[in-house]
C-alpha cells in the first residue's frame, strides 16, 4: 500500500498519481501513524497542517522508518520533515528539500501559503517564498534584471505575511519599481512564475510510483524509543 498526503502544493494530484497510490489530505499529527497502522509500505508527505492543528510529529515518522516503511518528503511540510529526518532514513525529493538541507532556506514559513478549503479543491491563494525565489532565479538567469533589483524584489516578498503575499502586492510594495512600471513587472513576474512546490510534488509522486510496495529491512544506526508520550499517542490512535 502506498499513501501520499497532498493538498495545495498539487491540488490536481489525482490526475497525476499512479493508480496504486492512495491520496490523503494534508497530514496532521497522528496521520502518518494511522497510515502505518493501515498497512502502508510507502508514505509520501507533501502537505501538512500547522497553524490551527498539531503538525506531523517527527516521532511518528521515526516509528514508520523503524518498521521499514519507506517515507519520502517534498515541496512543503514534507520537505521540512525530510530535511530534519534525513539522518534517520527519510528520503527527500526536489529543490525545496535540498535548499533546506543546504541551509539556503532556513525559515519554515517559506513554504507556507493561504489556500482554499480542501473541500473546495485547496487551490493556492498566495505565493510562498520558495516559489518567489525560484521565479526570481529564473528571471535573473534570463538577465531580465540585475542582482540589486532581484534582491529588492526578494526582500519585499520576504517581508510580506504569507497569507497576503501575491505578485501584485510584491510589485506594489517594492520601492525599486516606480508606479509607472508596476503593470509591466507584474506581467513579467506572472509570465515567468515558477511553481516550485508543484514541481517538487510531482517529483515525489514519481518517486513513490517507482518505490517497491513492500517493507524491506535495512540496517539502522539508531533505535526507536517507546517513550511515555509515544505510548499515549499510540493509545489515542487506537481509541
């Protein structure tokens, strides 16, 4: 059994996932544990709740890994947890994961965005910083602006609250862009926009598709500790 937790990073995941992959909404604390108990051999984590609910617990990922479940992460919460749990065997996929590992990106909020309720499709409504940086990287490579202009745009975007960050607001708030050029730069940014979270989420789906649907024993340098807190979480999952 293969399970992938995905939402606003790839709202149309159902159109891209292999038929043997069970798609579940963004994961919160306890969901990875439940997937393991349901019999998952491969778990892909893309999106996860964090603001109004307890996020995916590192301990449940370690539990899955201790049972030889293949756990992959990318794009959003998955990239964060993969960077944090890589040393224990979690597999990271994509640029965003690599940027967290290399410390090119350090802020958890850089993957955050505002989106529609999942019941309505979960479409992103704002632009996460990881997408802003990938877009500006592309435009700089195309020599559409110089480094100073790029830094001004990036700093402006970084200073905006993730629930309000949009290309339009970035352009309006950037002091390097005169009012007479706002429409031009808004068009340029939208035209060259790179949805890095989507790219990485698609890469994770491909990695999950290619993974063997079985638990394969591996040598580990660590031992899973069944703490009192873990026992309480395990009990809650069975209630």
